[in-house]
C-alpha cells in the first residue's frame, strides 16, 4: 500500500461551484470573493476580512499596513516556514528569531521576553548586534495548528507597544480559551465565540490564514487576513490591487465608476472568484475536516503512546482546539540505531511518505550568509528538528491508510531498536 503525505478531497459540490464561476463570467475577483470574505469574517468573529492569493501576501500587506519600514526589527520564530520571515526581508527590515517551546514547538514566551529586553537595551541577541532599528512587530506562528500562548504574547506586546500579526497559516479552525481573568481586559480585546474560545488569528492586530492545497481548508492557492481595525483592512485591500483608490470617483461627481487614482505602488494579490467558490464550500466543512484530522491524530496517539522510541505531539486539550494541520512525531534518537533521515527512508520503503517541518530558518544558507547566523543560537529548535517526522494526516485518508502508517512506523521502530 502507498500512503501519500497529502491527497486533496474535492467533492462534486466544489467542482459544481467552480463550473458555476466559469459560466458566470466572473473569473477574477467578484461576488464570490465578497461572500467568502463575509463568511470567513463571521466564522472567526472578525469585523473585516480581506481575501488574498496567499498567506504570504497577507503577511506582507499586514506588515505594510502597520508601517514596517527599512531597518525595523520584526520578531519571528526560527521554527517556521520560509514565508514568516521572508516578508520581513521584503521591507529590508530585520527578522529577529526566537527559539521554540520544546513541547509545543511554538515560539517560547520566555525567550520572546528575553529577546525583546535585549533588543530594547541594545544587547546582542539572536545572532544580531546593536545598533538596532525600531522594534515594531511580533509574528507568532501557531505550529501545526496548536495555538501559541497568546495571553503571554499579547501581554508583552501591550507592555512594549508592539503590533502582533499572527501567522495562522495552519490554524483554521484552531482556538484558544484565555483564562477568564484575562478576557475583557486590556490584554485580550477580541470578543470570544459563544463557547468562550477565541479563534487563532484573532488575538493580534491582524491574523493571516493560508488556503494552499494541503492546508486545513484550501482554495488551491489563497489566503485571508482578518482584523477589527478598519484602517488596516482598507490599507491592505488598497495595496492588494495596485494601490488603486476606486472610491476616488465619489469625490468627483462628474466622473464615473471607471475612475480610479493610484495612491501607492501596490501589489497584485487579489483572490479569484474561482478560488473563492472552492473556499465557500471548504469553509462550511471546516469543522468536519478538522474532526477527520483529529480522529487520525487520536489513532496515531493511541498507537504510539506506549512506544518509548516515539514522542507524540501536543493534542487538543481544555482551553486549546487544535486544527491538526500537522502530525509532528518525534523520535527518541538515543533509543534507535538510525537517524531521522533513515527513519523517513524506511517509511518510504514501506509506502509511507512523510515530511519535516522544518529546518529552523537560522540554519538556512540565506540567513547564515545575510546575518552570520550559526548553529548553537537556538538550541531547542536545533535539537527538535533533528528528530521531527511529519506523518500523513489529511481528511481523505482512509482507515486502512491510517492503519498502514501505524503498522509501518511500529515496524520501523521494531527493526531499528537500539
Ligand atoms: C504555508 C505557510 C505559509 C504560507 O502560506 P501561502 O498561502 O502558501 O503563502 C505561511 N506560514 C506558514 C507557517 C505556512 O506553513
């Protein structure tokens, strides 16, 4: 049997919706994008949602909207995907990396505090040396769909006057319930859903989601930014379409709706109606898709719990709803005769395709060469990435495929015990 790392599940409903778009003549941004924005905003309880063609675009425009400029400092995790930090570089701003929590693999709040204090007191930190630019933004990333400790992060952001932009690429629908003492305070301003939970992406000034093919819900390629701040939403919308101000015509009664003015050199980041049609259906199924992934994670957890060579990932728990975008299994390498790469090869030989999330950013050639970053800077991320294996976890995964993954993992462990 062969189990891919991911296989999309596209139903007839979605195919019909895309056909409908093709027949309607609205190929690019039109009524379905508008509807998708409204329904997504409602799903996460946000005042505004801006649909974009990727989460990377959402992160880029969010940084632009909060006024990041050349030389500014933006805090990012090292344990994340390329996009979280590359958008900082688009401005020639400086990504300041932070190590991860060993349990959740999300940004470690204590390390975050240490980093902020070092930056503000002009001490060397994160492989960087003073003098520093202005510290403006923190970009926490909800690793695998498990929400970061947002109360601690928002508390620091508030204290130091920093913007928080959440990289929620993995985290829809994921949620976090702040201890009741923290809701309605100055720290947590967003209104909880009726169950007391706040969706990931709703703590910071802007939350950015990805609808890339293998993300929790998909539009093929696509993204969404949510915010309660109208000025930010307007700016992001404007910059997503060339910096065209289409409301300008209202000021000139003699002109028509064909009139626009360019107010900034914007980008071309709009989502298409073809994609939004897919998104509308995916959105309505989001919780059902999440439950399907949760059930697979639970099967893996049960099967691996008593195997001392393996460490299972964090789960949904009281106060955290996990979206289960990833299932990052960790190997206890001291109990195995093979390393992680060999483990993945052994699984591949048994027909199971895995991935790794991720080689920490500071170990990539670009960051080594640009900032002189080296091994030893972020010991937790460096230690954990060497033993990470992401197993297949997707709603279209059949029961026998889940069982085959479990059998194969156990077989590889059994054949390679120390
Ligand atoms: C996938 C991903 C992104 C980028 O999403 P796109 O929609 O492909 O631009 C950003 N951050 C993280 C953590 C991701 O995994």
